[in-house]
C-alpha cells in the first residue's frame, strides 16, 4: 500500500485502514512489521499529551535504568551494547549529551565560574561560551587509552572502542555532577575555597578509577595476568588528557584574548 498523498484529510476511515501511516506497509497487528510504529490514531488533545508523556517517560526510565547499571558496570554495559543488546541500554551518545546538559545547568546554578572581580568575571563569561567543548577531552583521552593498549584485543574496532569511551565519559560527567551538587546548598566562602582547591585532585583519581574499572570489565581482564595493560592504559589516559587539556587551554587563551580585544 502506498503512502498517503498530501490531498488526504484525517478521518475515522482513514485511520481505520490496515495501513501504516508512517511507511505505508500493510498492518497485520497493532505495530508495523516494517518500521515498528504503533498503529496511528486520529489526534486529539488527550492522546497528543499521552503520546508526548509516554515518549518522555520511556526515555527517562531507560536513561535512569542505564545510568544505574553504569554505576557498577560501565564496561559490562558497553560490552553488551557492542554485542548487540541495544534495546536493553540507552544509546551512549544520548546519555552523554544528557549528562553534559545537566552538568552545564548545575554549573550555572552554582555559579562555579563566577568571581568577585568584574574583569575576571568578564573573562570567565567568555570562557563559559567555549566550555561545552572541554567535555570531549575526557572522551578523547579514554578512547586513545583504549585504542593504544587494547586495539588488537579480541578484534574490537574503533567504533566499539568509542562505545566504551562514551559510556565511561558519561559516568565521569555524572561523578562531576555529584561533586558539584553540594555547592547548590553550601555557599560559605571557606567551603567554596576548599572545594576549588581540592576537588580537582580527588576527581582525577575518581576518573582514573572509573576508566580502569570500565576497561577491566569491557575487555574481561584477569588482573593477575593483565595488570600491566591496565597500568599502561592508566598512563596513556593521564598523559593524553593532560596533553589535550594543555592544547585546549592554549587555544582557549587565543580565543578569549581575541574576543576581549574585539
């Protein structure tokens, strides 16, 4: 059956036909065997609201379930996704973009990049415009460490290594969100100074631990035999992230200076 033409108008008979109104295939049940869409009904305010809520609710539930599984098994989730268990887990890029959006919101609410100095605040305002790009640095570092050490391990290709990096970076950003949450409630100057001075240090250790956990699970490593691979992956991750941050900072200085001068 062909797709509906533009001169069709919605009616009870139109939607009652055994035809998928998305791809035009013949329907033999409540869902289309060709594209998977549920049999369409005539839109009303009630089902328009319910369809929107259902899609949002399903995404939120799937994202929450995937996030909970990632807390203790980032490598296992990535491994299952690579092996084809895609329905069970939210797409890693969707999770990562969601986490970045939440982190930016939390940073804005905590005003973490604000300063009492007007000139410094002006500079930081420019920096915030480019902050979104910085979240890809950790992703690149995880991918580089995985590729450099485990590239030939059991035949994983670059895209499959990227899945591991995406899920791991999501968990890293989630850890950073949790690290920022106390600043929503605790605004004492002493606490803020302590947090700014020390959070970078312990967060580096947490991020490294998450990377090693993910690699151990994803590549199913025996720590007694393959500890040296993990140590090498840790070194590559730390060094590549430092190098990427250095290059990003250099570029950011150039962009900020050009923006301020103009």
